[in-house]
C-alpha cells in the first residue's frame, strides 16, 4: 500500500495497561491458559439480564453475543486468538473471506457445502440472505441495495457505497443466517434445549470438519440468569458457576479476588474497549490552534481522573488506566509507546502546557466550555478537568447535559452550537470489533442522515480518509491492520482534536481447573466462551 511507504509503525506495542499482582495474573491477556482437548462436563455461566430468546438479530449485550458464538455462525467470524488478535475476522460459513470489487461495493461469498441447522434441514444461501437483511436493518453506515443468489452456493451483496470492512460487519451476531418462520434454529456447536432455554446442549448436526474456529470441549453449557452483575459475581466466588460474564467491576468483587493470592493468580485486568477522551469540534476561538489544544493534552490530570473513573471498581488501578494514545487496548493498533505531547507523570505537565499556550498566543490562558454527562461520575470528571487545567491558566466552564440525552445531544452539530460547547467529554467505543470499526465512526466521514455515530470532532484529514477507505484497514492480517491503525492514531492524535484521558478496565476471574481460557478483543476482552473446558485436575476431582 503506497500510503504506508516510509510510515511503517511495526514496533512492538506495549502491553495493555495492567499491573502485576500475583504469578499468573493477566496471563489470559496474551495467551491461552491451560490448553486442553479433553472433553468433559458442563460449563456453568452466570449472565446478568437475558438474551432475547436467543434470537441473533435481537442480541444487544456483549455477554449474549459471546454465548451466541456457540449457537450461531455467520459468513465470517472472529479468529480464536488471545487479546487484541481476537478482533480480526476469518471465514466461517463461507469458504473464504469475501471477494470484493475494487470499490468495495460488491461482495461475493461462497457457502461451504453440507451445512445444516440443528433439526437436520439444510442451511441455504436464502437463510444467509435473510440474516444479511437483518444486518441491513440495524446498520447505518451502508445500505444493501440487493443480494444475488447464484449457482454453486454463491451470495453476492451489493452496497450503496464503498465499504471495505464488510467482512467485519458480516461477523456480527445480528448477521447470522435466519431460517424461514419464527422458530429459532442453530448452526453452531450448541443448540438450546427445547425444554430449558438456559441449557445449551451439543448440536449433532454441527461438523467440526467445516468449523476451524470453534473447538468445544464440554458437553453442554448451563446459564444462570441474574438481575445484577453483583449477583453474577457472587455466584462465581461461591463456586456455584464456573464463569461470570460481567462488564463492570465492583468493590466487593475486587477485594475478594485481589486480597486472596490464589484467586488473584487466576484473574485478569483487561481494557474493555472503551476510551474516555475529550472531543474538540472546529472553533474560531483559542482551540482553533493546535498548540492551544496541546496545552489541554499536557495540563489534564489523568491520575486524578483515573481515580474518579476507577472508583466504582473499589480499586482505581483496576477500574481504569491512564490513556495518552487513542486506540483502545482491544484493537490491533493499540500502542502505548506513542506520546506526541508530554503528559508528565500522569498528573499533567504544567510547564509543557504553559509553553504550548505561549506558542499559540494565549500565554495568559483562555476560557472554554466543556459539555459533560449530568451524573455523579460526569460531575467528578468535570471537576478534575477544571481544576487541572486551571493550573495552566485555562478556565473551564461546565455545562451538564442530561445523561439519557447526552449521546444524541453531542452528536448533533446544531445542539453543540446552541449550547456553545468548545469541548465534549466522551466515553467512546467502536461499533464493530477491529481497527476499522473503531476508527471509522470516530474520525471518518459518515453519510448525512444515517442513524450512526458521527465524527464529533469533524475531522477531515486527507490521509486518514484515504486509510479509512482502504482495503488494508480491514485486512485479515493483524499486522497490516495494526500498521494502518497506528498511522491513523498518530495523525489524529497529532491534530489534538481528540485528547485521550483513560481506558476503562475490568477485573475477570477464571477459577482454577478451567481450560482454554483467553480474553478476546471481539467481545470487549471477555473470556472467549465457546472453547472453554475443564483441565485434567478438575476432571479428576
């Protein structure tokens, strides 16, 4: 790719932000813990909420999408690989990844032969087309204009615009094939027991020979539904379940795991994919100058903000990590080594901030209005930002916005202008796992009128636009994805239109005796459920 010549950034990225607490802690971030092919037992999982009757097209939560990987297959899916590498896609029901035209508007797949639903009926291209129509209804970044079903199990999808990461969205749970009628059928290695929706049993019609990603080693999966994440964690700690698929870490759980050396040795503290940042839309004031924006980058106290964001975990070092780069720890382009402007020791570099202010002609500082969610955490974050920037002479006026309306408000250019917001506090995560799914909504051009997150900072960087429209950004090679993503990260970060503050982290616990345990970037760093089993020592107990 010509754009990469002379710009390679293939240096090994630093590990995802985390600490070393006990031997074995964080082992599942970069490796598969206790690999085993031993088949035995039933995996017991606690899940907060419910999974919408196991209908793929209604799947919303990360936990349900994770479990759906055991029940349903798509044209493509995520590779089974530790950490960030798990957000890269590979062929699943298709014989290979999609073949596209040069524009990326037409995508052709060939379905593998001898595919069946759990009731023995054949899984056809018509079923796949129904699933893709469900995808079309729920996505806003493209429209499927038509689907052609050809001979020899081919499916050709026509889009209204170029979209080189179609393979990635085809891997989403909502894109799973849909059998005719209202009855939910299953194409993965498990099916729901007709007599118990919380019990998943092996699907006799699934064939390991045509599935290179899922390698199940249990006879069944039993789900315990809970009303809260705390209940799920308590079941895990008591030994009533083997795994809890939660997304938020709580103080009691943190203490119970970290204060027990044995439990701590079987715990992981991955980033979830959510990045807290400041977005700075175009302005005619001081923030129109990149060096004034750099002053904000250097002055902010990330250490204090980390305390605020991590407080709900009971241990700030577990709940949040300082961010000086924009890529999330769950995607291939994450590289903690790149810091274009000084953050100091984490508490801010006031000397660097004042030097930047002098460079931009605002040596005495300036005034800016910050929009933030009207919540306890939002207010606490605003106070940290206000107080830390004041040290450099920057005055921050806060404008709280109702938490329920916050996302719609800050994505509306008219609302941002009406509220006279100079800076927007943002908790951001990508819409699709992987580099393209993270960067396109944040820094790309989104079609007007589409119900899809827009580029809040209104970036229009030609090289970034070219990279976002390239085939390489959706490459099945994580090294290529990483190189493209890091160039985007550096160009966007250099503009200081988005200023990274913190990565959200979670604490996960994998009791001794489980096998094939690894976190995956495909599901916000949860453990990859489909291949988990039991190690020999537990089987013998």
